[in-house]
């Protein structure tokens, strides 16, 4: 599996440790930055580039996922979700890592590096990577609705508007 990683200064240490962890598990890790600590760095470009790479890989048939880090993970999730085709989920537990894949077919997760230990973060990511999307019809339908809105602004009819 190819895993694209991006962070801000708050997640830089986790990102470096995680790259080693994932590589030792046999994954190909692509780091989208930053490469050095800068307390004033701007994370959006790093996270957007990682998300773009996930979409490009998946379109090319390459099995790929993404992980973005920040102090809370919120801004990084928002940035990644601006890329068409990305379904980025904020993960804070093993259950949310698993549900991100099972219910949302998330292809990127965001994690708050200041919220968790390295061991917790590694377990969240390992769970996310190992959990397949089962393709239940209701989840496929909902993901399709999100993609349709993203593509052209369409929504299913509002049943209250009669």
C-alpha cells in the first residue's frame, strides 16, 4: 500500500516516526512535508498535495491512502477535504479509524498529534489501513450522494418539500 503523509509543525515528530513504522510494515510512504520544523508553517499546501496524490494514485489503480497530522487534525482534515474525490475523516480512536473505512470508504484520515501518544496514533493508522470497505449498499449510496454534490451541487430531493 502506498501511504501519503503530510503534517504541520505540531505533527512533524509523529510523521517522521510513523514513516519508519509504516515502511517497516511493508508500505511505501510518500512524505509531502514539511521537511523541517517551522512553528509558523502553513499546513494547507502539504495536506492538499498529499490528498491530490491519493486521488491520482487511486485513479491510476494504485492502492493508496493518506494520513494528515496537526495539533488537533481539524484544519488538516478540512484542507484535505477540499480535494475532489477525498473523503477525509478525523480519527481519535480505533473505532473511528475502523468506521472511517467501513462506513465512509475514507481515503485520508486526520489525526491530532497533540491529542495522542505515538502508540495510539500508530494503532489508529494500522487499523485504518487494514480495514476494508465492505461496500454495503447504504454506504455506497451515501458516498455517491456526497460525490454528486461535490461534482455538480446536486442533492437528493428533500422529502419535506412537498
